[in-house]
C-alpha cells in the first residue's frame, strides 16, 4: 500500500527516512499473531555481537550467503509456522525470549511490518507485501507508524551500507 507521494520524516536527529506508505497506517502487535517469528532473522554485524551477550551464538544462529541469521528450528507448539518451525527465540507462550527477558530485539524484528532499503543514499521505508497478507496488527489501533518511526527504525540503520530488511534465510 504505497503512497503516491513519498514523505520525508526525521526519525532521529539528522536521520531522515523517505516514507512510501500511507501516513495514516496504524500498527500494533496482536498477542495471538506470531507470523513474523516464523522466519530466520537477519542479524547486522553489531547485533550479532549484542546477541552474543544474551544467548549462545552457536545454538541460536546460522550463516547463510555470508550473513548471520537467527536460526529457524523445530518448535513443538501452536505458534510455529505450517512447517513446524519458527525463530529460535519464540517461546511456547508466543512471546520472544529476547524481548520478554532482555528487553532487546534485532533491528529486523523492530522494523516489521516495514521494509527498509537504501536507494540513492537515502533510507526508504515501505510496508512489506507479506504483512498485508499475514499480519493481524495492520490498522487495528490508533498508533500511527509514521509518528513512531523511531521505535521501528534503530538509528544505526543509517550507518549500514545495506540495511535491506527483505533479505531472508
């Protein structure tokens, strides 16, 4: 659901993003929805080391095409994907161990349901097509995404040469 006229928003001091989605879009995670946890989570270099402070990297991560991801693994609970797998950190109660126990999550998790890419030197943000198909949190609250972009987009994304959030395991 891209908007015809992109909007520039200062997300952090001197850090602008070009917003390509409807500025009226709202989003709030819904307790029963764990769809975004069914995928391998891309870890940027900085996050890989931060994760190491919270978990055993050998157990929790895997390398794919030269990049680090949180491992997808078999889960014996209702919150797993159709193939019975989900993020290493998805607990049986449907919560993320990293977020619930460490108040931390990788940027890829913070960004969802948005997609981020660098184009022409600018950070551009849109909504993932898959979010419209699967995510129950779209337009269910009063929390406008555009007014809360700092919660979705960690400041260090601007420092990355390739912050593309659509890279998947």
